[in-house]
C-alpha cells in the first residue's frame, strides 16, 4: 500500500484534509475518494471533519457523498470547494441537508453551481435544516434569481449563523432581496457579500435592515479597485456606524 493512500483511509483520523492534494488510487482497489465516502456512509465516529478541496470532484462524487450523509451522525464539517460540482451534485447534497442533523459547516465555494435549480434546492433544504451554522457559496455564479430564492430561505431558517456569498453575481437586486429577508431573520450574525455589484440602492437597503435587525454583527464587502461593489463613502460610514452602534448590541 502506498503511504499517501494509507493515510487517506486511516480510520482513526478525526480530521482529514486533502486540500489541493491529489491522492492516487491503489491498483484496482477502492479509490481514496471512495474510501472517505465509505467512512461517511459507515457512520465512522472518528471522522468529524472532511476537507476535499481541489480534488476534481464532480456531480457523481458529490452525489455519492450526499447519499452517505443521509444517515451519518458524526461528520460536522464538509469542505468540497474548488471542485467541479454542478447542479446535479448540489441538488443531491441539498437533499442530504434536508435530513442530516449533524453537519454544521458546508463549503461549496468555487464550484460550477450556477443555476436557479441548484440555488432552489439549497434554499428548500435550509428551510428545514436545523443544524447547519455556516454555508459558503462564494464564487458560485448563482445570479440575482439565485439570491432571491436563498433570501426566501433566510425567512425560515433558524440555525445559520454565517453565509458566505462573495462574488456570486447577485447584483443590486439580489443583495436587496437578502437585505429584505434579514429584516425578519434573527439568527444570522455574519453575511459576506463582497463583489456582488453592490450599489447605492443595495447599500441603502442594507442600512434599512441594520436599523431593525440587531443580530447581524459582521457585514463584509469591499469597495475599491477590482471590486464590482460601488458604494458611496457616506453610505459606507453609515453602515459602519450602525454595526458598531452600542444600542444595537444592547438590544440583542
């Protein structure tokens, strides 16, 4: 057995990180991806974190992981960023989220998740999921329509604390939809929406939200060279003041 593959399937590892490290399969036997999926499917109590970034995983591998997650009660963190997961794999993972009650963090950043169907599947899962606290969809081109369906989910979700949607192509309309949803959401504390084309209209919507929402403590977006966000300095100052307002903190 080659040494790298042995470490990949070692059952006593609590956290397995294979970020951007391709691990070969051994002969005609089980591949490393299949080995980890099997551990998830077998509900291995020693595997709680699984990092599989940059492993060229596609919809087939994502669907297999999703199937394994349906009955898993130990895995808490799944990182599958920078792969080739598309609509099919996302829908499968969303189906797992709808029934899994253990996973607290899911990172799907920098995948080929770019359809309303994928966003809607995730949104429907978020409406019923009660365990996930962090979801990262950064650099997934979901567009304004994707933002709208995710925003609708935030009106129902009561567990998500952090939503990372950097550079998702939401545009002003998508950011406004998120802002409006957060007027009634009292769970989310961190929202990162950098590089989504935020303009003065979207920024104003966020300001209106911060005046009634006392839960949100971190709102991340960057204005400057290379960013699609174009927000006047006066509005940035207002947002910063609201986030630091002691009255908001006291109302939590």
